[in-house]
């Protein structure tokens, strides 16, 4: 047993070293950097304690970015998961052209985010964009979708849902195809309706997949930056500034790396609390057998 234990730890050692080197150690160094002033030249940065956090909390742009990200997460996470489940249920049935439909659902996932952002920028273009063309058929006027503070963030949300739902669908489809067929046959013999079977059997058996998908959806909701840079650059008037974009702007545009480190600590804390809730509360409802 001792030899097997040592052998197991040796097999885990490369992954553990990479995890510590590229995940845990950067978090520790970021926390340390957030307690010092931004270094200038060759002089060592002075210790400022929580001054960076105080200055960040006094910044209204930070609170707007945090609020935008919260709304972004609330809108994209459940919508992407529900849409992915519905798509998986649809393509799991014996339908004509099912392979083509699966490919169509998964196609947005294969496209690079920059390409997706440029495609949707064409859709949102005033006057000759797809949305304005459709609205024009019903007598509507032009609208600057990404230039209006009331529609810019919903526009970014729609792009993210379109990009992510097909990716999550693959996991649900794989889980649906591994479900025992005798459960459905037994439910049919007992006279159970399709809705009752879905609610009592399918959803509980999909809980491990749902937990995995939800963890990824939360991570994706707080790491969005690509199409924000391409489509809006946080505008108009910071209406689409999300937390990661705020960190990027603070650290690489204004060169305030200490405040960016403090914002990164806040982001990591949010992710840690979300993970604790998911595995501590939702994980109790997951049954792997």
C-alpha cells in the first residue's frame, strides 16, 4: 500500500507542480502586489496596505463594472444552461437531419471569439445591419445597438449566449446518450408522462453534468473580455465594462498595476465563493450512481 501510495503521488506530481506554478502561486503574488504601490523605475514599491483597495472601492467605474458583470452573469448563466439542455433534448431524438442540426448548434463554439465579435458587429450595424433590416421590414427605424447604453450590454449578453450554448449542449447530449434505456421503458409501463419522467428521472441523472456546466458557465461569465474589446471597448459610458476588462484597462492602459492586482483579488474571491457555493450546496444534490 505504501509503494502504491508513493507511486500515485509521483504520478500526480507533474500536474500538481503545474497547478501550483501557474494557478496558486500567481494568486499569492497578486495578493502581495495588491498591498504595495505601483513600482516606478528601479525603485522598490512601498508598502501601502489596503490603500489600493480603498482607492478601488472609491472608483465608481469599478462598481459599475462589478454591477455590469453581475447582470451579465445572471443573464448568461441560466439562459445558456437551459438553452443547451433544450438543444440537447432536441438533437437526442431520432430526427431527420439530426447530424446537420447538431453541427449547426455546435458551430458557434468552433468559431474564434474575435470572428464571432466581428460577425455580430455586422448584425448590430445601424441602417444596414441584420437587426435594423429586420426591424425596417416592420416599419421600425434605425438603432445604434452598441452605441446605446440601454442595449449595448444586452447585445454583448446575446453574443455570449449564442457562443456558449452549443458548447454546453455537447455535455448534455453525451449525458443523455449514456442514460439507461430501461428506465424510460419502465416509466412508460407505469404510465408516467414525458414531463414527469423528465422531472423525476432525467433532471436528477443530469445533475453531475449540470454542476460541471454551471462551474464552466460561472467561469466564462467572469472572464469575458475578447468581444468587449472588439465590439465596444467598455462603452458607451462604461455600460459594457466588465470586471476583467476593468482589470485590463487599469493595468495595461493606465499602468496602475497595484489597483489592477487588487481588482484581481476581488475577482478571485468572487470565483472562490461561487465555487464554494456550487460544490458545497449544489454538490449535495449530485448523485454519481
